[in-house]
C-alpha cells in the first residue's frame, strides 16, 4: 500500500505558532493547559491566546483536535521533519536564489561549529555524494 504524502503547511508558521508547535511535537497530544504548563515561566501567554493559536494551526491543517470533556486535545498532523524540510527548501529558494551550496557556505561562516558537528556534516555530505 502506498504511503500518504506528508501534509505541508500552507505558508511558514509565525513565531508564536512555531513556538507552540515545538511543544506539540515534543509532547504529542496536548491540551491548552498542557501547552501553557510547557511554556517557560517568563512566557506569559493567556489561556485564550494559546487556544486561539491552536485553533489557527488546526485551520491551517498543521494540527488536529479531538473533543475530550469540555476541552480539546491537539496533535500534530504535520511532522516536525516535514516542516523543517519545507522551511529549508523555502529558505534556499527565496534567500539563496535556489543555491543550496550558498546556504551551506553561510552556515559554515556564520555559525560556530564544534569539531564533531563538522565531522557529522562531512559524513552527511559524503553520503549524499555517494547517492548521486
């Protein structure tokens, strides 16, 4: 049986949507109260704000909900890896004019990399080269 294609977010998520999605991806199925509890103490979001953002994410097709008691439980429809891949493709296409090597060059120049991270990148690139 063919696997279903990964759903794609219609457009990049806003910073607050992405912040809440990180919690959903990490915890799995969550209530609004679960999301509030997972936020850092200095991040003061109201219950209604979190509920609104989760409903927006549901309208975008990124999460789904199911009724439980008086509230809802939310879970990711869009896997984190699929959103990461979509975001990187968008970044390469828009900022780096479709040139992935320009993104890699900027990453290597701009971000401090530990020796083990450099080695991991080498292995990934070598594996990619072997598949060509």
